[in-house]
């Protein structure tokens, strides 16, 4: 009679040499339907999506307006990615940095000036295969290469894709790119602008501003009405007080 070990081997053989985890495994993330380990989730329960490593209730109509501040990630994101949609990463977890192809790579431990992390090794900026920013000093961000001179601080000489060089700085987004968190991303990849939405990130910002102005206007109007009512009440008291004295 075969033992427990031979039964496990037979099960592994039937699944292509890799033993599947038991179906009764308890997932580490709440509201997760199926998972292969305690840290991840392969399928969420109906009506839930992943947000900051937690399964939360999905509100599709509210997501576009909330996406500018904190976008709810979707299944298929790598463990290195903090924010993603359909496998496209927008922000990385700690100790990782975003690449130009929207993937995450572990940050190199030490980078000298005019060096970038390429394949997790420090190399001179501008080499083939560079996907991460060049170290041109704390004041110069999103540089592809540095402008080396005796004057400090060091400035950008060229920018990463999606940024415009202005005065040695790469802060402004190029055309067809929009600001998301501290990065410039292609407008067609902006969360909330996919097939489920026809609004661009800039249009969403304008909509939020209009809504805010309307709310402020309504609040001012409400305060003015209350002040007018209070003033009218004071006048009534002043006019009626003398008659009350004669009674």
C-alpha cells in the first residue's frame, strides 16, 4: 500500500510535475477568493478589487475622480508594483523605481553622479538599455543624461521619454503625457481613461475644479442667506420692542 509520500508524488505528476496548493488554503488578504500564497491574491471575490495590497469594494463610477490621488490597482500587477492597471505600472513599492517601460526594477545601492541603474548595476548614463533616471543630483529629476560642469548643482542634459528639458530641469510633461503622482505617463495609459471612460486626466482635473467651485459657491450662498435671516430677525425685535413696553 503506497504511503503519503508516494500519493503526493503522484499528484505532482498529474499536474505537470508541480504540486498544486490545497484548495482549502487560507488566503492572507481578506475578501480574496483564490490565492497561491499568503501574500498574494489571484482572484478577488465579486465586487472587490485590489487597493494598496487589500481587497476593497469596487465603485466604478467613483474611481476616475479618485484615481488622481490614489488609484485602485487591479489583478495582474507584480509584487514590485504599488499602483497598476492591466499590468501597466504607475508607481513602484519601496526600494524599487519605475522604468520607462512602466515596469519596476530594484534600486541600485550606490550611484555616483552621471550614473544610472541598468540591469541592477551602476553604469554611465546614456548607455544602451537605460530605463531608469540618471543620478544628476537631488535637484535634477527624470534626467536621461547629466550636464557636467564646474557649476553646482548639476543639471539635466537630456530627459527621460515623456519630459521636456527646460533650464536644465525635466519637470514638465511632454505633449500626449500627463502628470500622475510625481511622474509623467502617456495620456492613453492614465487611470480612468481606458475603454470604460472617455475622460482624460486633464478633463478629470477640470471637472474636479468645477465641482469644487460649485460647492464653494453653494456654501457662500447658504451663509449669506443665514446672515440675511439673522439681520431681518434683529430688525423685527427692534420694531416690536416699543409696543411691548406700553402693554
